[in-house]
DNA sequence: GCCGTTTTCGGCCCGACTGTTTTCAGTCG
C-alpha cells in the first residue's frame, strides 16, 4: 500500500468523523497525519516491515495513526473505518464538497431530509424542501443550487501553467486601476505548486470600494460570490475562484506572507514568533500591541530572526532546519540552464525540424541541445529504427559542419524500454550516441515489480545515460504506472545514472519530495522540456520551479554545467 | 488525536463573511 493510499484512507476517516460531529481537533489530527504521510519520503510499508515503532518519529503521527498504518499495511483494512462506513453512506461525504456546506449543515440535511447524495440535495433544493429546515433559508437553497456543480467536478485544480495565464491577466487588470498602489498574487500559485485550486490576490488601494468595483468589472469575472469591506470572492470564466483582499500598506508584507502559506509553514512561523514573545498575523508582527514589522515580507521574517524564504520552499519540510543551520540553499534559476537534453523533431512526432529546434535553442542562448527522437517501438510516433536514426545523425553531422555558432547539437535518442525488458535498439547503435535517454511507453499495466525490474535493467545498461520521465506520472490523470522509486534511486546512485525532471507542465514524474530524495542519493538531475516544437523549449521554467520546490541548487542539476563537464559525469556511468 | 517537558492536561489560529436569527452559528481560508 502506497503512502498516498494510506493518506487517502485517513482523509476519508477524517471526513466521516467530521460529518458525525466528532471533536474537530481529532479530525484535524487525522488530516495532519494524512498530510505528513503523503509527504513522507520513505514508504510507510517499509517502515512497518522494519520497525513499526519508527512511525512515531514522524511528526504528527501518534499511537492512533501509527496503529492504523500498521493495520492498513498488514491487512489492507481498517476496522474503525468499516464501522463508520456502515453508519454513514459514503455518498453523503460528497455533500461536504459543496461550497458553503460544512459538516454541520450536511449532517442536518442528512438527518432532517434523509439526503444521501448530491443528486438528492439538488432535488430537495428545487422542491423548496431545504428552506423549510431550521437554520436554512431561501438564500442558502439558491447558493447550494449554484454551487452543487462545483462539488460534482470533484476538485477543481488547474495546472500551474494555466493558472499563470489567468493570474498574469488579473494582476495586469488590477494594476491598471488608478486606485491600486500594490498588487500581488499569493497562495499556492505563488509557491509554484504544480496545480492551483484558487487564486489569492492582495492589493493596497487608495479606495477599497473602487478597487473591488474594478475587480468586479474584469473581463474574466463571471460572478461575485461574496463582498465585504476588506474581502471579496469572485468566480472567473474558467470556474476558478479568486479571492481579493484589500490590506493597508503597513500590513502588505505580513498579508503576503500569511496568504502565501503554506498553512504548515505558517503554523511553524507562528510557533517561533510565540517563543520570542511575539504575535504574528496577517496584519503584522506585534510585541504586545505594538507593531514591529508588516510592510515588507522580508521584515516580517527578520523580526522572527529568519531569512526571507523563496515561496517555493514554504511547505514546512526542510526550510526551517536549513535556516537554523544558516544553509538555506541558493535555489536554481531559469538563467542557470545551459542546455536542453530531450526534444523531438519531425523525424518522429515533433512539429519542427532539427534546424528549427536548433534556431529556437540558439535564441534561448543554450550552449547545447540533444535531439532525442523516439525509437522504433513507438510506432504511433513513427519511431526510428537503426537506419533512420543513423541517417538523422549523419544529417546532424552535416548541420554541425555548416554552423559556426549556436548550440552544440548532440546526437541523442529516447530509446524505449521494451515490455519484455531490454532496450529497443541494439547496443552498437546506442554506443554511437552522445546521449541516451531510456523511457517506458508500453506495458504500463504490468505489475510494480515488473516495471521496476525493466527500469533497473535500463539503469544497469552501459549505454543508457538517463531515465526520462521516471514515473510516467501525469497530473490530473491516474498514475501511469507504479514503480518502486526507492529501488530506482539506489540503482541510479550505484550506476551513476541520471534522472530527468520533465518540464512539461502536465507532468509530475518526480514531485518535490521525490526529487529531493533523489538528490540526497547523490543522483544528478537533468531538467528537460521534452519539446515537440520550438515553443515547447519555453516550458523549461516549469521544470525549474519544480526543482526549486525540491530545494535544488545549480550544482544539483546537470544541465547547468558546460557540456565538457557533463561528458565527464556521463563517463562515470559507463 | 497530537504535543510538550517552565504543561501528562489543556491547548490546538483566528478573523472575515454570510445568512438567519433577534445576538450568533457555520463556513472558509
């Protein structure tokens, strides 16, 4: 059982308990436990196998959660959960997903009207039965009817790259108002999370009412959900919710810090403020009633004796430990990247020729690129057999001869790891390449053990340099395949092989925790775009953000180095 | 339910907003 599955189970338990009106702190404990287990780098399964008492070393895991982990790993079941499920129909939990409906209202609706599902809730609203319940009125009924569609969409989180377009637009709109003095996005968008659930916009305005009016008239705003003196929520055309907060100038930094989060980061920060006899909230840092910081974010951190943290690090993982040791990493930046080692051309499923890709890379100022078209097994993309691959390499040789400037062009290939194991191209062909990526496109439904075995074999292959998209995980879709990453890390470290962070914004092969774990194993990371056209090369910054969230520095990432150095590192793997 | 160690019991963030209510509970972030 994976950590994510254990976390999901604990979340469900928390939902059911909350619905039953259990102690809210108990509910929160389960949610905290679920979160830390989801984030934990080591698998719970292996901890249970080695020594279950070590579970208690995990922050937020006590006797109760530890017992539940053991039960889940050993039997796949949880008695308490099954008992709860017998009492509460699971579909009822979905009522909690309707914005404005919390555990109390959901329980009342279930008890008074016998509502068991979203469909029944919607019908009851249409029939006007909901407004007859004490504590509910016509407005609540209308709000539920309006919001029930968002509950049905499960969880509306959009890719960071898509949120970015909206955020840039909305910021520009707000800054165009003459009454707006400052405007910034906060929240998970600012932290660079791979997906974004809503946007948090902070403004300092000479006239708050006018600023809110200005927001209400933005082209992307579909409806206003709530509007008070300092706070306003709107629904955008994409369905995304945007929350605006108008704050005084002297509180802007504190508000930016507070609303950027994460929640766990802020909890830690508050605790540290308390230890120093200070209080911190969205208005500032206070000693007693006296404000001592608030206008700028770095002043807020400084008041608590901490350095300013890049937003990508604010997840309460290692950042405080690093700050305490005076070793906050200097995170990698997009400008550090010197080359891109994964891209396709018209030879297979790319939309541009080698020449066009070289031109685009030249404009980005890259020192080198690798052309890595698919191997023959990827028939849908007209993958290359040895003859066509060698022909492409010959053409690259000629191109190299014609060009005196621009990036060095490396003869590469993205060679498939076959279903039955082994590489899709013969060793003598791979031996001629400057750069070999190995990746899985077929047989993704095999067992975890089988997939892992195939990847391990590729790692041991003398001519393979790196594993491309090592987990095949795509955001907003089910995981492509399951793989034992612990084993992959150990093998990659042993054989000096490289793992790719794929910069495609819809991919999350190695999340920040896994990426950081790979780094701790001493495995070089390469950030590649896997571009299928010239514009695809611009995705590099998404991969860099992912690496920043993992706390990676320039030194951790292979393609921040000159090619001569990269070659020396590749030689170790042979 | 978890945590701590000047607490093994008593905290656990708390302010803004809405709706229903006639003084406040529920929800959200």
